[in-house]
């Protein structure tokens, strides 16, 4: 949960980058 997508994906883009 360090990326900016962690808000939308929460556990998808956030992990992939």
C-alpha cells in the first residue's frame, strides 16, 4: 500500500505497482 492505486484497487495494482 505505497502506490497511489492502493485507494482504488486496494490489493491489485497496489501490489503490482
